[in-house]
């Protein structure tokens, strides 16, 4: 299973992410640009990611599990930024939330899709607009 996830992540990094960067820079849809710093390299990264807005946070479904580099980097740094609908947001440490709380933040169609994928892990990023 983990090896399968590694192959999917490698494919997404190389082929899907470059396309989604353009989509994420629009003011529509669930895509955002997540910015974080590598925990070992100190290098700045920017990845497109699907997020769902709540009144005080963004919810992210961990479709590749909780060991993805971006999440581990955010946990190590304790902070990051998100560009969503042409606005910058800052956040502190990602917070793991239970499956029910995660699913309740998502549209019904996405909930069904994530069920088919077997996604059960979620994080939220409590955010505020950058000044």
C-alpha cells in the first residue's frame, strides 16, 4: 500500500501538480497553493492542494496518508501559508481532526469519492488572512 502511494505521489508531482498550479491560482474551486519549508533542506516549496474552507480554517483530506512530505514539513516548521482564491492565509501547526469532522466540511460528492479511495485522515489549518 505504501509503495503504491509513493508511485501515485511521484506521478502527481511530475505530471499533475504543474497543471494544478495554474488552476490553484484562480479564484474558483477547491485548489490552493500550499507553501512550506523543507524540514531537512530548508528549501521553500509550493504545492497545489485541494482544500475546503470553514469559517476559521481549511480542511484537507489526506488522500496519500499522514506521512506526506508537505505535512511532515509543516509539522516540523509549525507554520505555513496558503494562497486560496487569490488571497494569502497564514496558519500555525496543522491539526489532525477525526474523520467525521473532516467529512462534514466537504461537499457530498467529495465525501463519496473519498470513501471510494479509502481516505480516513484529515487535517485542518486554522488560518487568518496575511497582512
